[in-house]
C-alpha cells in the first residue's frame, strides 16, 4: 500500500484551472522531489494534499484512507504535516512558544511537552540554544529550522515541504538538507518541492515533474538527474535561476 497516493487530481482558483491531472505515488519512507517551473502547480498540489485547498476531482489517500475531503486537522492527526512556502512563524512569540503551537494537535503539557521539544530539536542545537529568543529575531536559516522543528512537534509520518530553501544562502540550504537527510534516514516519508534541483535530486529516491498542472514525469531521481534534455524541457527557468544564484 502506498503511504500517499494522489490520482488524477484537478483543482483551480475560481474559473482558472491550476491542476489538470496530478498523479503521485509515494511509498513509506521515500523521499520524493517535486519539480517544475514557476506556476506549474507545485504549491497548489501540496495545498490540496494538506487539505488547505479543495480539489475539484481526483483522489488522495493517506496510508489507505481516503482523505480527499478530510479537514486539514484530521490529516494532521493522521501524521500528514505541511511546511508551507515562507516560514509563517509567530515573530513576537519565543521559539519555544512557536514549537508549542506545532504540538497543538497532540495537546501536550509538562514533561511530555519538554520531551517533544527535545525530540523535535534533537538534530538542531542552534534551535535548542534559542528557545527563549523571539522567533522574529532569528536569521532566515534559523527561522526555517524552527519552522521544520515546529512541524516535527506534530510527529509526522509524512512531511511535505514547499521550497524549504527559499531565500536562504547556499550554505544554509546545505544545513536544511542535512536535516532532511537525517529525517529520511530515520524513516520519515518526505515530499519536497524545490528549485535547487541538484541538491534535492542528490537526496531523493524519486522525482516527479509537474508542468502546466499535469504530472509529466515520475521516475527515479537518478534517471531524472541524468537526463539533461528533460531538465531543459521542464525546468529551464529553474536551472537558469540556479546559475544566476551562483
Ligand atoms: N490564490 C490564487 N488565486 C488565483 N490563482 C492562483 C492562486 N494561487 C496560484 N494560482 C495560479 O495557479 C497556478 C499554479 O500556481 P502554484 O502556486 O501552484 O505554482 P507553483 O508551481 O508553486 O509555482 P512557483 O514555483 O512560482 O511557486 C498558477 O497559474 C498560479 O498563477
Ligand atoms: Mg510554489
């Protein structure tokens, strides 16, 4: 059984179609990269999976359960946790209190809460050292780490991340991906939308490419990484952008 199965998903914004047929089959413990140029429909796909945008048709199953119409909080309780684009921390709350928000679905208190914070920050000494600091006073990279730690507070079995490297310096991007690699090694299922094609393909098992609202390719990450034609056809904008950033 697939951990996360999306079939023939369509969705739009009013009359404007955004997704015209998305298919995504993710086994437990896999790391899947979601690629595609700007406006292809990557974020809309993530939002539909997380329950933040209702699809028009198609089906989403999580560990065998149909969640196509389930509320976002029910998906969260089933272990599906989404880190959206941008970090969406509460800047005027401490790091500790931002993490507490992430544990809301588990209603943790006292020692159980402290243990959960220890676990969620196990790989992140820089977050641990800053629990009493206001989230808004952290660097962009530290804020991204807090956003991921907050997601970990909900004990995900499937973690969706939309452009976790957005706006971060390359060295900080490496730190974020080192964390994702550790989570993968611990058995978490990861679905990562990314513009830094090279780094995400070096970690991913599978890659899917979305173009104009459709899944146009779903293959092993190594097959996608070794096909320059394909990258040129569907990801030209991103590879140019990456060159520009170097
Ligand atoms: N809130 C919205 N209202 C109307 N149209 C939207 C909205 N959000 C996205 N769209 C449109 O839906 C399509 C898919 O957008 P989406 O954000 O899913 O793309 P994306 O692949 O995440 O792009 P990017 O790489 O720029 O983040 C685009 O044509 C976009 O303009
Ligand atoms: Mg997007």
